[in-house]
């Protein structure tokens, strides 16, 4: 595990302390978890962009043509 020194605005540090107490975790755990969530979101966004670049309308329509045409269930109708 590594150590990282981060400068935070006082208001953000105060809010982090309050939330850590509410969650019954340390501020370090809160910040580590928040950073992990942000990294995950950014990596997911990048992954989806890469996947989108590989797609094509032609392939989409070809796959869609394999789906049977059926009426939606009553609870799914608009």
C-alpha cells in the first residue's frame, strides 16, 4: 500500500469527515472508495467508447433481423 498526500479545501475535508463518521469508516477508506468508484466510471466510459467504435449500423440491423416480431405483453404496452 502506498501513501499519498492530498491537499483538500477545508469544506471538502470537513464533509469527508462527516460522511466517514456516518458510514462508520475512516476518512482514508472513504477517499479510497470514492477514488475507486471514479476510476471505475472513467474506465467504463472508455471501454464503452472503444466498443462503440467497433460497432456498425449494418451489424446492428443484421442482429435485429434475427429477433422475432411479437406483440409486447400487456404491461409493456405504452
